[in-house]
C-alpha cells in the first residue's frame, strides 16, 4: 500500500527548502566549526572578565584594597593565554607527540611537588606559591593526562592491537594522579579527572557492560570518600534542602544564597554590578559560584546565553574531533571536550544545588589563572586540529584575515 505524499503550498515548500538548506550549509560546512570554536571561546572569555570584575569587586576591595585587583589579574592571565593558545595551535602533530610521551611523568611530578612544597587553600592542598602568584598544577595535569592518554590510545589503534585491554593501558596512571590529588583533599578535581578517564574509555570503545561496571565502581568510590569525611557528608546532606533550619547557617549557606541569587534575577536580572549576594553572603562568588552572579545580574537571559555559548563550544570541539583523520587528534580533542563538559556540569550543578558543592570552576568564565591557561592549552590543541583538516584549511586560506590561517 502506498502512502500519499502531502502536497505543500508553494510558499511553504520554498520556505521549508530554504530553511533546510541554510541549516545544512551552516552546520555541515567544516570551516564554520572553526569559527564557532573561536567565537564561543572569545565570547566566554570576555563574559568571564566582565563577570569576574562584577562578582569580585567587593571581596577585592576588602582583601586587595582595590575593586579591580582580581579582575586585572584575570585580564593578565587572559593576555598570557591567548598568544599561548595561538602558538600551540601552530605546533605540528609530531611535536605534540613528543610532548605527549612525557605527559604522564610531568603530571605525576607536578602533583607530587604539590604535596611536598604546596600550600593549603580552604582545606585543600592543591596550590604552589610562586611568591607573586599561586598556581594549581592539577589544572595543567588534566590537559597533560588527556594528551598522554590520546597518544597511548592512538598508538594502540595504529598497530592494530584493538584487543588490548584499554583499561590497563591508561587507568593505572589516571588512578595514581587521582590518588595524589585526593591526598590533598581535593575531591572536586579528582572527580573531574575520573570523569575524563571515563570519557576516554567510552570513546576508545570499551564494551558497555565493562563501562557500566567501571562507572558503578567510580560512583561507589566517590560515595566512600564522602562518607569518610564529615564535612563532605554535611555538604551531601544539605544540597537538596539548603534552607533547612538546622543547616541554613552552616553548610547550607553557600547553596542557599546561590539559589537566592538566581531566583532574584528574573528574566533580565537586577543589572550588571547590582548583585546583592556578592556583598559577603556568597563566598567564592567569582570562582565556584560565578554562574549564580550571572543569573542574578543578567537574569535568565544571561544564564541561557552562557549555556548557549558553552554548548556551541562543546559542539564545535566534538565535531572537529569526529572529523580528525589522525587517531591521536581524535582522542585528545574528545578528551578535551569531556573535560570542559564535565567541569561545566559539576559547576552549574553545584550552583543550582542539584549536586553537592564540589568546588570546580566554570571553564573560561570563573576566575583562576591556572584553570584559564590550562583550558586555553586544550583549545589551542583543538584549533590546531581544525587547521590540519584539509577542508577547513582550504577555506581559511581564502580569508582576508591572515591570523586566522
């Protein structure tokens, strides 16, 4: 039995065809992925500087003596990050492979150094003081571990050893790094690294049953770590109801005032710089809870715009990864996408109080020099991956802007 075709009116048929062609031309044209990556990165970075200045102004005045001190540091970090990412995007794949070979050794050395000469901030020993600035080596270790794992997985694929146990190839090194981070009591960063490992294992083609088992073990491990520390238990106990009378002024304070900030923003916010929560009610407003300040000052429009930019960034990264011919480029780009995605989920989830506060930054938006530089290192790699795509590079050569090539 044949199904009769629906005969659309000419106007509707033409509109449907034009819309379909426009959508296909934009999302399927390879060079647009490159532009989406650049525009979303630049937009999130600018938004980050503006919101760091707004969210940190009160705290900065009290601790540094000037409302712009913290925001100025973020600008300096951004000025360092952009040319660094440009230079990294021009590195040949051969040079990346040289760096990748020692990525795991450098990561372990950095994390050991933290435990030997590091300093504690808010109870976590994950910083090294250089005098004029504090650095967080675990942020750099995230990128280096992704780079190393991509190199190992690509080597396995090239030699045809597809039956090799992927878990034994990369999981032990990740486990060692996670343990070193946990020694410093930084469960948030350890969780990010664990989820990066999970993403890389998924991309490498681990069987669903094995992957589910590993994921179950991972969540069980996180649960055990929560139960082992009373302060983590308190955070876990209050995240669903931070306004409870017995917890509001204790562990419920941060998530409660984060929600108050988001709720008071309305559709278009109370106005840039007019946040009430940043006046001492919401600690870490310019780092862990910057999304709440965005919601309060810029409203639902601001939060949805931020989510849209992050979505465009992740979409372009994963699409560039899928187009890559070299397996290392594919694995590393996918790992970078997983890194940014899970950190975004954990940060915004904590802000919305749908998960306990884990203390990780919002990529490209939150204050933090180490995090910003490490993220730009990853983006620099993906930009280089896009430039090595023949279809993208051919279009870039036609551009009037030579710096884009």
